């Protein structure tokens, strides 16, 4: 089935989102921080609005990031081989949250991230959905279940023979009940071509409704900057992703707010100062799932409900455990620049270009990959997405009367991927507020 439950990489690093104006004056003391602690005192000197990826906060300085992410349909989807297709799945998702970072020392920072899904709307175009891998897998399972009935009646030879009969447009002379692999009973009407009836069942099972909203998976971590010399800087980090979002009790018709399993990651943040106007950075994270998560089977005939039928031929129970074997590799490479090179009046402004990537792990139920057609959330194969991003930012610390506020806007566009039912266009805004204790 379509992987409506996968959390996008945008939520994995909820570091960009919609600017919320006016908050700084109400919540923070601009005058105190502006005179006591510039935001980058612990970093190698960076001109104007550019901040190195390896930078940490000064000791006893708190940074609050208030993000809003808007992910809308880009029209892109990618098959298992990385070919761009018209997948027929649309998404309109908005998320916010709160990210806090505190400088324990000038070299060590603690971070906390709590994402929150505000809106999650989904849709499916049945004709285009037929290009999706999930459709082909579901079709294969439906043909096998129906073929068993046909061969049992002596109408065709099992396997290819029954497939050919179904494809020919053959219809049952009377209503025929077919038992699906989930144990559910489906009725194919008399006189209706079996091929047409099965197609309707598959498409009805793929139709989503508005996704879940609420808290996502909480992230916590430490970042230590050990290198800060000359033109280079490097920091290492430990990240823990807690499964606090909704996953197990979300049917296939909805998008989950979490990944359903605890993950621990190691992060590397490197930057290189090209000259006074440009800084290049590379951040890479390797995540490993810990233990197992719980997952429930949705009905194939009605994906808004969990399955309560006695399962038959696929070997899966209605309540299962799952794993995410292997490593999830994600990160980005960017180049930042200061607009001060064009005019001193623009020293508070900066821009960047970014390439990001995410090679995600696959869901495994009972060491089997054949789960898409059996009512379980997730993908049976690894997936990947690559994006090209552009961004601009404004830094209040660069004003004559400094203000401890930064505003950022990023636009990320999918450029390639694999096994992705939908690859949305992402607009992200963020307001950063600073306070020194």
C-alpha cells in the first residue's frame, strides 16, 4: 500500500519553518543579550549573517527555534528503480514545533526538538496511482487470491494461466466470494470483469483521509565542537529519536506523526571557510533503530479500520512487531554567503544553496518484505530522496543596535529519489530567539 505513514526528512531535522513575527520583544530581553553575549562568540569568526555548521552556543546561552513547515505536492514520485513517475498521491502538510538549544560550555551544547503536525491532508488520483509500486504489489496479491478460486474451480492452471484468464476480461457468471490474504471476504459481482472488480478493490483500499495531527517524535542530543582552527571547524553529536509520535494506532488511511520506533544517531558537522564571503558546510547523520516497534494491520477493503478477520495465507497476524534494520543516512551540503559583499547596508542578510539527501531504512515484519499488500504501514524496500534547496536569512545581531533574533526561509525541491510515493515541495521558515542566563 501507499506509504502514508513515513515521516519526511523535513520533520527529522525540524530546523526550518515559518517566521513568527513579534515574539522576540514579548518573550526575550533583547538589550541584555545584545550587550552580554553575541550568538557566535564560541565560533570561529564568521562575517555577517553566516553561521558555521560546526558552531555551538556560548556558555549559558539559550536558543529557541520556532518553526513552521509547509509541504505541498510537487507532482513528483519515484519508483523502486529511481524513475520519476506521476504517482497520483497529493499531500498538503503543515508542521510546527519547538527546538531548544543550550550552551553547557562554549564547546558543548544540548538540544531538544519537539515537532507538532498541524495539518495533514492527502489525496489519490486513481488513474495515476496505477504507476505506483504499491499498486502493482496489491494487484499481485489480489490476482493470487482470485487465481486460487479460479484454479479450484478448474477454470485455469494456477499462476500464469489464471493471470491470463483475468486479463482477458473474464467474468464470473454469478456473484463470487474471494478470501483475501488478510482473511477479509470480498465479493466480485456477476458479469463484472474480474480484472475491473479487483482494480476497484485496490483503488478503494488506497484512498486516504486527513492524516493524524499532534506531537511527533521528540529528538534530544549533544553537540561537541572539538575543532575550531583556521579555516576549518568540526563538531560531533549524539542524537536520540524517541517514538512519541502516533504510529501503532494509526490506520493506513492516515499519515502517522511518528516512526514508531526508537532510533539513535551519530552526527558530524563540518565547515570550511572559503573566504570572507563564503562558508561551505557538510552535515551527515547515521541513525540506527533500537529494538522493535508495534504495528497493526488495516483492512484491505476499508483502510480506515484495523483488520479483525482471521488471517489466512500471508503468515502475518493482525498485531505485529517490526524492525528497521540497517542504517539511515541523511544530511546536506551547503554553501552560505553574506550579502555584505554587495553593500554594507545588507550585512544582516545572507543566502545559501543546499543539496540534501536521505537514504531511509525499510520496515521489516517477521523478516519479510512482502507487507505493502497486507494492510501494514511502511515500505518493504529502502527509500531515498534528494533535494535542492535555496535559502535566505536575516540576522539581528548584525544591526547597529543588536537584536537577538534571526529569521530564515528555505525552499527545498525534490530532484531525484527512489521508492517514494510522494515527494513534496517544502517551504520552511524559522524564527530564532536568544537569551543569556
